[in-house]
C-alpha cells in the first residue's frame, strides 16, 4: 500500500485524515483506489480530461510526477505520495 | 512525522515582526515590476521562517507561481520541524493588495495567512492579509512596524 499525504485543503474529503493508504502499481491506479474510499477527492485532483489538475502538485518519493510519468508513474508498497496544492495567483 | 492535523488558527490578527517586515518589503521592491512570492512556515499561526522564492510564472508582471520543487522543499522543511505552511505571500506591483479572482480561485491553503503587499507606491508599501477558505475572504488586522 502506498502512503498518501493529504494537504489541509483536501482533508475535508478524507475525514480529516492527514495520511491515507491506497493500492495500485501506478499513481493512477492508486488514486482510483483512493477515490473509492474518498470519492470527492476525484474532482479536486483530476480534470475533465482525466489528467492531474494543473494546480495540484503530486510527488512520488519526493519527485514531481510531471517530471516522471504522470499518472503512469510506478508505485510500490513503500512509495510515499505527497499532494500539495500549487501556490499561485496574482493581480490579473 | 505529523499524522494528525496541526489544527486551525482562528486568529484575526497578523502580527509582522520587524525582521519579517524587512524581508517582505525588500523582496517586493527588488522584484518590482514583477510580482514576488514567498512562503512562511512555523507552528500554527506563527511565521518562524520565511523563504523568498522564485516566481516561475511565464507572466510574472501580473501572476505568480512557486515552482513545485521549491514548494516541496519548503513543505519538507516544515514537516521536519512539525510545522505547517503558515504564510503565502506575494506582491501586487501596481494594484491594490486585495485578492484577485485568480488569487481566490487558486487559494489552496486554508490554514495559512495570505498576505499581499501593494507596491503601487514603492515608498509606501501597503500590506494586507487574509484568510481564504473555500473562496471566502476574511481580512485580518495587520500589525507591522
């Protein structure tokens, strides 16, 4: 089971749990497992095209999955996944 | 490693130390006309350490974005100390320091203070601070030197 660290803004969707576990050999399949337990997470993390939302950063073992294989990034039982909402904005 | 939520602050004030004030103003002046950005970490409701970070957005005059790499680095530093992100800071170089629609839409840190410094007049920096939860803005009473 991979471990997911959930940021404050998403914890309302994980019963306030900071850390949850999910099964899957890839990030995408583990997220599907996670969404079975916490369905409201899906819309917050995945866009209409089935991709990770632009302003959600996901790291597997401290590497941004966008620099790996995205949702196809491989996981194993020791994988640690960190989810962080992007810090972005601006006057415009 | 923290496995329980650190808890929410209900503070209505944002007290800025002289050191932090100096860091925020110096950063905003140095980056103008671009927006600057940075993150504070600490125990709940406290900025123990502030990191000025690079604005990597492709339109830095009117937008900011912290790189995912910097964000992870600061996040891990906070976790190592049992802290959380307590401040998300950026500047509005030419406009009022009030959250824009973009700021609201992308405000993903409900436990942090969102502070914006208005630099329309660089000699009179105007710092305002907010808590933004589910796109609802609560302005905080800012005290600075």
